[in-house]
C-alpha cells in the first residue's frame, strides 16, 4: 500500500517531487533578488565583508528547504511499508488511518507561517522605513520569507509525528526482540532532526551577527528554540514507538515469568524426590535465557549509531557558533 503524500499545502508546493531543472530554476529565482540587492548596495565581497555573507543567509536557508522537501517527503511512505507486516488491518483501513492522521488544516499551516513571521518581527525588528531603497526592502522581505518558511516546516515536522502515533495504535503482532519493522521510524526521526540542524548551521555560518549579538536576548530567542527543535522532533516521533515496544516486552516478560513460577517448583520437587526431570531443566533454562533477552531488549527503535549521530548533530550549531567567533577574532 502506497499512501498519497499530498496531505498539506506544504506537500503540494514545497515538498512536491519535481525535475532537477525545476529545482535549479527555483533556487536561482530565490537567489536572484538578493544578489541584485547586494550588487546595488555594493556588498559583493563575500570573503572579507561579513555583511555581504549575511545577505546570503536567508536565500540559502530557503533554497535548503526547497531542496530537502522532496527528499524527506517519501520517508513517511517508507515507515508505512516497514510497519505493514506487523499491522493486523487490511489495506483500506490502513490507508484511511494514514490519510486522516496526515491531513493538516490549511488554517493551521497559515498560523505556523504567521508564527514564523512573528519571530521575524522580533528578530528583524519590523519593516524598513518608508524612505528606504528597494534593496533594503528585498533583503528584509527575504528574511521574513525565510522565517515564515521555517515556522511552516517546523509545524509540519511536528504534525507529521501524528502518522506514526496513529499507526502504532492499530492492532499489531509484535515480536519484542525484533525491532526491524520499527527502525524506519528511527531513520525518519533522525533525518528530520538532521534537516533542522543543517538549516540552523547555515544560518549560523552566514548570519550577520557579531559579538554584541550574543548578548542580545533577541538572538537567543531565535537560537534556543531552533536548537532544541531537532531533539523535540526526534523524540516526539519515537515516543509512541517506545510505548508500543515497551508494552509488548512487558507482556512477553510477564508470560515468561508466569511460566517460570510454575516450572521452578515442579523442577525442584522432582529433584528433591529424585524423580526423572525429563526436558524440564532444558525448558527452564530456555525460559531463563528468553527472560534475560527480553530484559535486555531495547524499546527504542534506534541503534547506538543513530543516537551518537543525533547527539553530535545537536552540538553542531553550538560548535559552529564558537568556531565562527574564534575565526573572526583570532584568525582573520
């Protein structure tokens, strides 16, 4: 079963699959106004002039979202395909659940864009003066578009976690020692988290801020929520999976321990009476081994590599921030 992907305005526009030439054309159209404004303002020295580089921050983040949207979109279908073997529902019911969970109100999307624009007012400081030249208006408008797009993408990333939560509420037949059907959820969560880390890092590398900005509350008002967003998206998508796997493990563990409580006294009684124990010792040993494996089984659908990658990626923006300041103060 391959569910339709176009559940939102974002899917139908930003994340819609398109030919390479169309993507390159979009990226060019994103950069052209900023490059024209930079030329008009005389800010063309990208290496020595931080103001020139900062002009590229907003269009680069916008282009980044345009490039990643079609790549991240199919991950939802990969999760559905991975879970399909353990779901005890027919294809029609599965499609109905996915469509209902993935549907997003356009009004909610507009509110998310408005939230990003509100951050723009806090960070950028409102619109230019009426007497400002057209390049200033272009630069300011591009900054607002970037923040509106980030608010939109952030909302959709969090809203998309409802699909996984809805799938995991369906009847399932789970082997608590087999996490393979759920590993696609871990990969999807990591991919979304890394996408946000990449966007934040681009903004920190190109953004126009100096040492004074680090003492400005408006800088941290944007940086702190954005830096925590990858972790939030990662674990929001994994919490329902942890709940399901943990429940399956506890049920299996309860059954094994119940059987052991019956088998141990019987084995002990036969041994005390010097009666043949038959296969009972082997059964008890197998149950003990199974109990140990269940107790050691992880209930999170990720491996140490994914967890290390997430941990390192979350540190990347902070390291980037420090590295840039060191470069600007001690090297240049």
